[in-house]
C-alpha cells in the first residue's frame, strides 16, 4: 500500500463544498481552508485544523464569502498566511478576489 490509514476524521460544514486548500503559510500546524458552494447564496471559508496525534479535526475560524466559491488558494509566505485568493461566481459573473482572513495568524 502507498500509505496506511490509522483512522478517519471528518468535518461537517452543513453546506456543499467544492474546494479545500492547505494553509501553506502555516508551517507549524496541519491547517486547511475549506470553501462552501451554495448556488446564489451566502458562502463561507472555514479554517480547519487537524491534529495527527489525536486524529481530531476542528474549525478555528469561519469567514463569510459573498458568492459561490469555485476555487481557493492560500499564500505560501508565512508572513502572509492570512491571504487567500478565491475564484467565485454570483451566477452571472465570475471573479477572482484577494481576501485577508483577519485573525488567522493569531490562533493557537
């Protein structure tokens, strides 16, 4: 086997999700950004941590996003780990936006 799973962890957003991206600038934690995809509705970016020792997953922050998120990528620089780019649509128009996730670097 290429790798062995010692258990599974899950996280429920209560909404459909399309993309998951590692928070690349955070080199001290196993952190991810998950974006929801509610058509023509309010969406969210969830910052999720994973503890590989305890196999636990939990959400540390939730940010509101104004439209459906089709893709997201985080900044790889540790000093800018709070920056994320999303490709999103309001149903009639597609955009790419740069966002600052306030407080993401201060979490424990």
